[in-house]
């Protein structure tokens, strides 16, 4: 992208940070912009996104989780690990993102169906729905999810 476009991206990131009620922390805005600038996939990009899950700023953590989710199968290990994150929104985003990782994510999503947070459980259902495997285990998991009113 051209430098003028990056300036616009940074302004938009600042506005989005402000819109969610987070204080305008210039360092966090810059860290978030750096995450957004990362191109492609690969281990180096996934490692940087994964490290950003531990950022002190919630908006940076959530951005990192969304970007990891876009990596699909390549980020399976990082997204599975993110299901243990203390921030429930990071866990929810990871659960939804695991849907793009394919059938290898079914057991991680099965564990997320027992999360304390109903938002994470909803994310696990969305992730499973994205995978749509036709196996007895999948049917068992969806049956369990339908019994939980908080995920409907």
C-alpha cells in the first residue's frame, strides 16, 4: 500500500479504538497498525500475531485473534492455544476462526463447548457449523450444543 493509505488505515484504527470505548493509546494504535500491515501467512506472521494475543491492549489482542483466524489451517495450533486465553473475546474469536481450520479443529471446539463463557460456547458452535463434518462425533457435539440455551 502507498504511505497515504497507511495513514488512513492508522486514522481508521484510532477511530475504531475510540468507538469501542478504549482510551486512545498511541502505542496500541501503532502496534495494531503493524499487525494489520503483516502480509500473507507463514510461520513468522503467525508467530507475530500469536505473540500479540498477550498485548496489554484489548483491541490489539482482538485484532490479533481475528487475523490469526484468517490464517485457517496454518494457525490451528495457535488458535487452539488461544482457546485457553483469559480474555473471553479472544477465546470466542479463536473458536469461530477454528472453523476455517477444518476437521482437525473438532476436538478443540468440543472442549470450547464447555467454556465458562456463553460467548465462547456460541463461538464454538459457529466454528463447528463452518466445518460441517458428517460424523457421529459432530452430531453428538451439535446435540449437546442445542441443549445449552445460552448458545442459541
